[in-house]
C-alpha cells in the first residue's frame, strides 16, 4: 500500500517545469510550482482528463499552509476549485479532484483546460490547436 502512495519518478532526477504566463517580449522561462502533496497521494495519476472548461488558465492567490482541491472533472461551478459536483451519482463522473498545497504564498496560474501534465498548475498545454478548437 505504501508503494502506491510514493511518487514513481526518481527524486534526484531534475525536472524542468515552465510557467504559463501572458505573452511577454522577453523569452524568460519560469518554473512551474510544485504540488507539496504530490508524493502523498495518487489522484494526479488518473489517466483521463476532464472536460475542457476554458482555453486559458486562471490566476489565483493561494496561501502556503492551506489545502486546496483543484477540479479535474471540469464540471465545478466554482472553477478552478472543486465544489463537489463530481459526487453527484447521476452525473456518473469518475474523476476526482486533485488536492494540493503550495510551497509559498502568492499568485499562481491554475489550469482550466484540464490537460496539463503538472496538475493543477498550467504548463501551456491550452495553447495546442485541439484545445483552442474545442472551446469557442
């Protein structure tokens, strides 16, 4: 059981993460923030992506020691934060929210297209053509 909760990647292997930011004249790369709870849960390993809610990320102010739940199903009325809509048994939603904490208080970009590889943080996946075409 303990093996399921551990992260499968090598903790000593460097990971490059890129922020999703508005277009700027400078080509500076920032790093994507890390979900502090990533190694203690398996929710981020869900293979499916939720319904595309929007084709751009959502900027939100997050506090360091607070627990958040990011909506993965795309049906929440309070996007990008989960409101429990996935619990409605009549909707038959299999996806569960991603619980997360941030390393420091500040503004973060959360994914609204639900296709990010670094759940819940935006990694620029929404710029792909199939996502841009899906939401008009």
